[in-house]
C-alpha cells in the first residue's frame, strides 16, 4: 500500500508553481481557480517573493492548488491513488483527492480558512516554534509552564508549540534540557485555542457544500483514524484549526496498515523528511516538479 500525503503551510517556496503551469491547459485551469477564489495563484506561485507567499491568506490556497495539480498529474500518468492524508491545510487537499469535496469547494473552503485564521491571528500577537528532541510528554509539561500549547505532534522527536510571542521568546531562553527551540516563520498560533474564532466561519462555509463519503482511504489529523463519512470529515476539518495536528498518530496508522511507500504532493519535502524518522525503512518520494511523477509511478509499481 502506498500512501499519498499533502503538505501544510510552510512548505511553499518562491516560484515553485512555475513548472506545474508550463502546460497551457493547466495554466488555464489555475487561472480559473484564481478567479473563483480571488487569489492570483499564478502570480503568487511564480513571481511573488517569500514574504508575500508566507501570508496565510496566500500560502494556504497556493499549497492546496499545488496538491490538486499533483494528484491530477499522477492520475494522468496512470498512478492509482488508494490512500491519502494531509498535514494541517493538506487535509483539505486530501479530502478533494479522496472525493469528499470537489476541487472548487476545496479551494473555496481553504480561502475562507486562510482568511479566518489570519483574522484570528491578528487579534493577539502569536507564533509557533519547533521543539526538537526530548520526550513528548516532558516537552508538553515544560511548555505549559509558559502558557504555550502543542500545535503539531510531528513524530520523530519534533513537536511544534504555539502561543503568545513573549512566551515563545521565554521558551527559547529556557528550553527543556536536551531540546532545541527553532522559531518558525508563521504569523499565528495555529491549531491552538487562539484559532477558535475561525471555526464559525468555516462551519458556515462548509454548510453550502455537497459532500461525499471518501472513495479511498482517508486518514485524519485528529487521531490517525480513518474518516468514515463526508459529514464526519467536515466536523473534523472545522475543529482541526483549533486542535493539535497528530501527524505522529497518522504515521503510526500508516505503519499499522502496512504502508510500503509514501508519496508527497507538491510543494513536497517536509513530510518525506518526517517519514524518514517516523517510518524508518519505508521508501518515500517527494514530488517537487512534474519530472518527479515518473519516480512516484515507479514506486507505486514496485520497481523503484
């Protein structure tokens, strides 16, 4: 079994969409998506600088669009996608690939998600830092003394924590023994209580969608379980913005299911890196450009 995974915010880099829209038909498709959601995905994916695409309102739809293009390219190459999961906003990509949401609804939802999370982040100066090393329980106990919360349990000895900027600064000055704290370039304490105000807008947006049950295996960030229905997914993805991402449990679920390979949609790299530590021995392919589709096809065919 090969699992296909969709990355989250922070995976974008300037110009990464350029090779994906070299084909005129694909460029036209993305232009249509851009018009529908009011975000110039072509400009931001090709010429915008790193600071511009770091903006939550731009980064999230850009990342989801790239994932959808990757899935289209894989299927066009004859690759069967039978199991999927996404990290944070990547869950929206995964849901579209699994048939829960249409591509149009996935992009509309992520546009609302990005704006609502940006608004929530603007209310209080907050941020995120990665804590590398240490026992997870000990890390969580230590950060709680600073009023911080775990946001992403990424496995492989990495927990992303979030909260007010002054508390993150204090943590950097007083880390748990044996750990290293790395500030992240994100503008908000995502997946914590600070994002709770975003839920209402997301639920209202999702209420207008026609959702379907997953056509393939779809794992959730909540606890690593398999999503049973489209309705359940909507509840999960609405709640997800203010709850921790349990990618560690997703990787445990992949292993328990007998996953024999992992393919990461563009803009790839982060989840393959986590898999090297959390799924040791499982071959993984990061699809960064359309040239990588052939390598992914070889992996799924068992010839890589």
